[in-house]
């Protein structure tokens, strides 16, 4: 599993790991039941503290994305369709918010944005 850490991003390293693993699970790149790298192995590969990777895994487990079995490792948890839907809604909301900010910054009126959105929906 490839995970990239950015020192210039300003986001804590554990959060970067958590976000990237979560994205891989939601996109289907990593499937239910698939093992994740051990906390120690991932820390070694990324050249970071074991405590940092442990925190990322703990948060993923608390969110229901992975499950950890003592002595066996961490695995992708069975996905709850409601959880996936909620995550998708959150992402769409963020993207629409960005689109509105861009429109406002460019002097595009709300009615024009609404019209564009309706046209995009019709194209499906």
C-alpha cells in the first residue's frame, strides 16, 4: 500500500495516513478483509514513529473502517453502506462548497450556478 507523507501540507502525519487509507477503502482499492501493513512495518516504511501510525489506525478503527485482531494485525472492516453513503455526501458537500466559492469569486450569480447544475444533471 503506497502512502505519501507531505511535510509542507500542514496536516498532521497521522491524519495524512488516516485520510489516504480511508480513501483507498472507500474507492475499493483496498477491499473488505484485506490486511493492512502492520503498524511497525508502515512506520518503518514511512520513516516515522510507531506512535503516529498507531494513532492513524486507532482513528480508522473508531470510524469503523478497519478492525484490529491482537496478534493477527489490522484488516479492512466490512463496509456499512450507510457509512459509505454518508462519507460520499460529505465529500459532495465539500466539493459543492468549493464550486460556490469559485463562482462567487468570479462574479457568477447563484441563479447561474443553479442553471449550470441543472444542465449537468440533465446530461446524465
